C-alpha cells in the first residue's frame, strides 16, 4: 500500500511516498526558513505564501524520486493539526483536490503524533505500549502509546516549548534564529557547570515549564558585559538544565507506566548532547531509547504517511468535508 503524505503545519512544505508504513520511497521538503531568519521567528503569511507556490513542485519531485505514478497512490494523508491555519489550509486544499481527482481515500493526521512515528521508519524493534516525548519549537509533550489509535497525553509544557525557549535564549544572546543549532554550537565550547539554572516546578510531575529558565538567563545577563566566553557558558548551562529536565520527566513517565521503551521525536532531538544524555540515562534504568534519523527529526511528510498507514489499517477514515482542527 502506497501512502502519499502531505505536511504543511509550519514553514516546511513536505510531500512523501511511503510503502506499507515503513519503506520511504521519497521524502521531499522545501523550507522557507531563510525568509524568516531576519525576523527571529516564523511569519505565518510568508510561510503560507511560500507553501502555496511550492507544493505542486514538491509533489511532482516526490513522484519523480519514488518512480510512482499518481494512480498508484492508495491513500492521501495530510496534517490537519496542530499548526498555522494558513499553512494547514494549503496542504488540506491540495490533498482534497488530489484525492478527489484520483478517486482515492483521504485521512487527516495529528502532526505531533507523527513525530514519534518517525522512529518506526528507522527501527524494527519497537514494541507497544511505549512512552514518547515530542520536543520541538512548538511542542513539548509526553505521551503514553498503548496503540496507534490509543494515545494519551500525560505531560505537556505549561508555557514555552523547549525549542521555543532555545530560540528565545539565542535571541537574548544575540546568536540569531533558529536558536537550537546556535545554542548547541556555543555550548560545545562552554562550561556547563559554570552557572546553575533550573526549570520551574509544575503541579503535575510530568508537565514542563521553560519560561522561568529563559527569564533567568535574561536576568543573569543584566548589567553584565557580554563576551564570547560568557555566551558559551550561558549556552552550555542553559542547554544542560533543559536537557536534564526532559530526561528526568521522560524516564519518570516510563517508570509510572511500567514500560521499557522510550520514543523521542521533534526538531530538538537533532541536538547531539541530548541524544548522548538520553541514551546514558535510559541505559541505567534498562530502558531502550529510540531516536529518528536526523532528516526525520524536523517536520516532514514521511512520518505523516507512515502513521496514516497504521491508522487506515485500523479503520480510520475521513472525507472531503475534512478541515483543519483545533489543537
């Protein structure tokens, strides 16, 4: 079964073709990131306009790479939530038109859920139930996955997402946007033990709060002369504290749910320090920790198509009345 996936929730335009929920035939992504960099964040109007201009070309390129004809597509899958309304509308409109013209079924997918599914495209030894952490610029959530259609949110950020905090700290340091790779680069030469930061406590032991640590960085710099060494130490200390709380709460969730497998997805997972620390922490508790390949960490349509295959097999269906959904 060949599933066409369409992902347009933010500033990427992704189209992928995945066979039987596992074999990625093509995974094409066009990003408008460079156009947003000078603004220090994603501008929704720019994102949706670029997606409108590029989605047909990305679709054609995906077919070419996969060596698939449109009539060979068995299912059209698309992101319907969460995301920027204008961006989602571009993907939804294109998917509906395509499904109607080809006479193919349509299925809407939760973009956040698809991030942890990216692991199933890379690993063969994952078993459910599992705990999953999705950590990105817009989301930081922990899920208990009993089945692909039975997903329970058991922890989430109460304010800033982790990736959002990285962006804001990078802006405070004058490093630029997006903040994740820039903070990681600075942190590699910094002293992680130089400054003690901590994330705010939450009422639910599995929830997150990153607004406090971001503010702590801002106040630490007050009346200080900023130089490269200070930036590096701040980046390293901030990064270490942020990663530590992700590890602590994710592993706690595994213990609470009595599972031995932890799936991690989202753009922040491209951080090499995070990967090393998660693997070391999980190993001590006998928990298997899974990460997607680097090219599947960021928003892409292969993970959307893969999850859609699993849900379609379980009987999930949508129709042409499908529209974007609230978060």
